[in-house]
C-alpha cells in the first residue's frame, strides 16, 4: 500500500498525493556536474517521456506550471515522486520499488522548483483534493461549468468510463484547478467545494470494475 488513505463514515480524506514527508539532503560528492545538471538529466531520463521535454507536458500534465509550484511544497512533490500517484505515475524511490535512491529525490525537486517556478506567482486556493464532494451537486455544476467544452458522451472525453478508470481523483482535480496550460487550458476560477463536487460526480461514472479512485 503506497498511499495512506483514510476512510471515515462521512468523510473521505484524500491524502495520497499530499503527505508531508521528512527527508534528509545527501548530495553525491563524487558527481562533478552541478545539481542543476543532475536534475535536468534525471528529469529527461525518468520523467520527460510522460511529462514532456523541459516539463512542457505530453501524455501527463506539464510540470513547468509556476502556478502549480506556487501551491505545493517540496515535501509534497518528493512524496509523489517517491511513492507514485494514481495508476499511471510510477513510484521512483528504491524504498518503494523504484530506481532512484531516496536521498537523491529531495535535492532534485528543489532544482526543478528553481527551474519551473516563478517569483510572485499567486498560488491556487488548494493544490490537493482534500474533501469528499457531493456527486449530485457536481452533476449540475458540470452542466454549467464544463459541458460546453467537455460534452458528455464524447468518446475518449473526460466523462468516458475508460478515461476515468485511469485517472485519479487528484488528476481530475488538477485538470480543473490547474488546467492544461500546454493544451491551451488555464485553471478555472472555481471554489474548492465546487471542484470537489464535480470530481465526485466524475468519479461516480467510473466503470463497475473500479468504482473508486484508482490510487493504490
Ligand atoms: C509513465 C508515465 C509517467 C512517468 C514516467 C512519470 N510520471 Fe509523473 N505522473 C504521471 C501521471 C499520469 C500523473 C497523474 C496521475 C494521477 O494522479 O492519476 C502524474 C503525476 C505526477 C505528479 C503529481 C501532480 C499532481 O499535482 O498531482 C508529479 C509531481 C509528477 N507526476 C512528477 C513526476 C516526476 C518528477 C517524474 C520523473 C521522476 C515523473 N512524474 C514520471 C505520469 C508519469
Ligand atoms: C473553455 C473550455 C473548457 C472548460 C469550460 C473546461 N475545460 Fe477542461 N479542458 C479544456 C481543454 C482544452 C483541455 C485540454 C484538452 C483535453 O484534455 O481535453 C481540458 C482538459 C481537462 C482535463 C484533462 C486534464 C489532463 O491532464 O488530461 C480535465 C480532467 C478537465 N479538463 C476537466 C474539466 C472540468 C471538470 C471542467 C468543468 C469544471 C472543465 N474541464 C471545464 C477546456 C475546458
């Protein structure tokens, strides 16, 4: 179980992608390239295939979004990279079965932040989905806020059950709050509650074999 997921009778705390994690910094003294060079190489080798060259986005969302960096802490990003996210983002730390030494991840994340964040960027209200939404309310909100660009029933669209089976609730949240700047969609100006309600409705449309958020 890579993700801690806390269920209560009325509340679902989606904590999987948001845990703070203590870490220690241990640079490799035998490596003569700068940390920035190491971070660029580590990114291109392990991440660019999905998140795009230079963090610009590809099959997975871009990581060069300053608004996203302004919203998340290094420890949170370290946790996601170490333990993975949803079904499509692998765990990279050796302690989670990945290929990267645990201690090398935090300094790389600091470098990626230095590369892709921009000073004075206004953070999004919340980087993480942390509340259980109301799917009934979400259905109505979808019609007014999303339908015109994401028509329901479109094959391969965001209401397609095969798409939803592979997307974590957090990924859906990101699509609303941060958008896909690489695909011409900026984050929507929408409250955390409305966003969580829409995620809950989309989640309810996952196929029968996975009626739930596919995070491990
Ligand atoms: C096989 C494709 C793939 C690779 C390789 C990959 N990622 Fe991901 N990544 C994804 C997908 C897909 C998601 C969204 C997963 C979800 O929540 O459903 C994601 C999510 C993330 C997130 C979380 C974003 C958020 O707000 O929830 C971060 C951070 C991230 N990846 C960083 C990295 C880094 C850094 C690397 C390289 C060390 C990497 N990824 C390699 C596919 C990949
Ligand atoms: C003005 C048009 C527009 C509106 C309104 C809009 N979107 Fe999008 N959305 C896009 C575009 C363009 C993309 C990128 C192409 C794609 O993935 O379909 C996108 C992508 C997404 C993604 C996929 C993100 C990814 O990484 O694959 C999700 C999820 C999403 N939108 C959810 C929503 C929801 C939910 C709403 C309503 C709250 C909404 N969008 C409203 C245009 C819009």
